[in-house]
């Protein structure tokens, strides 16, 4: 028996033990099923025991596996505690999705609050993309629509509601709707609107758009090349001519106008999201700043004519 066991193998084992399903366990860990199976087989070889009985219908734990579960959890909990105890001296990696959004404002005030901590900005361009980094420890915190993540992913994360962000539509300056001060959703009937389709890092945003457009005669634009930077965004938009679904805090783009959506007012629910068990003074500062700014600016007040999916409403009324 080896003297040292890779914690990754224990995580793979516990994921399968919890899910009793290799495909769901792989999705929970953001790894390929083949890689997960390989890690489980390696652990079985190193321990010299069989851990799972696999059939075409089900996966069950062996007696050895049932004995291993509490010890494996203890090892991983101890590792988390060790990392937490030494975490104050390391940077906190905070994904703000894109430049110019609300996460940057929150991060700036949190830096003022904890000058002894290094809070490093990252740009993952979507909570779905950031969630993989959070689960793997490559990121510490992010912002976005928590309800848009798969339940197995949410099970590894914690969240704090931050803001109901009003949504808008980015239009070419010569678009027929560009002259309006605000755009009723009904006026977009027959339009094809870009909402990130094809970008696997922003699945939660595309899903929100599909729910918003459903039954209103608005089509989600097909996948387009991922535009990084103002110039690329402007070039792709000029080429496709599609309006773009966004939030009102989105940075200005040359040749475009941003108009609020109304009747109803669609809201993008934003949460601060982090890996469960994470302890860091920088995270404490982020959470405090989110509460402060939310109270100061009424971020969690909803307009009378608001639209938000029911699942999001339930999640935004709770926090970890």
C-alpha cells in the first residue's frame, strides 16, 4: 500500500460514492468520464481493494468502500482546513466576467477594505466558464447567474445574492429601434438577437435569454465567432447586424447604442459565487462590500414590472 495517496483520487472516489453514477460524478468534477474511471481504478490498485460493483444498471459501494468514505472525507476536510489556515497570505483570484461590469466596482471597494490582501482580477466571460475554475481551485470567486448552473455544479459552490441587474439591448446606431429611449420586448418580435449561443462559457446567459424570448417571437441568434475586445465586438456586430442582449451596465461600444428593455423589465440575477469551504479575508471583504453596496444602491429591489424566472427568484431569496 502506498504511503501517500493523491487527494485527486479521493475526490474522484467520493464523487462516485455520492452520485453512484460515473457520468454524473464526472460532470460534478468537470472531468471526462474516462479520466474519472481511470482515477478510481488507480485508487483501487493503490489500496488493493475493489471499491465499486459496476453493472449496466447501477453502481454500488463495496464494504471496503463504505469503510473508506469517512476517512476520505476526513483527509479532504483536513486539506481544506490546511489551505484555509494558510490562505490569508495568498492572493484571492476573483473573476469579474468582463471589464466594466459591477464585479469590478465591488472588487475595487473590497481592495480598499483589505489593503493587506492581494485581490487579483480575472476575466472568464461567464459564470459557466468560471465554475470549472472554482471547482478546480484555479479561481476563488466569481459573479453571475447561479441558477443557470447545473445542480451538481451548484452543490460544490456557495453564493450570496448581489443584484438584480436590468437588461438592455445593444443596437447598431442605424437600427430602426435605435431612436427609442427604451425598447419594449414586444418591439423585438421577429428580430434575431445575439445572446452568446455557441459560447460554452456563458451557457447560463443563453439559457436566460431563451426563457425571456420564449413565446415572444424573438429568436436567439446562431453561434457567432467569440469576439474578444471592443474592435472585434464592433466588427462582428457590423457583419451580423444582430441586436445583442446585454445588461445596462455593459460598456459603450462604437457605432452602437444601448437601450433598456421594458414591458416587462427583464432582470439578470447576479450572485457572488465561491467554492464551498473557502476561507479568506478577501472573500469576507467581498461579501461585506456586496451587502453594503446593495443597500446603498438598492440592488436587490425589484421593479413592479420585473421579469425573472421562478427558479432564479427562489435562489436569489436564499444565500449560503
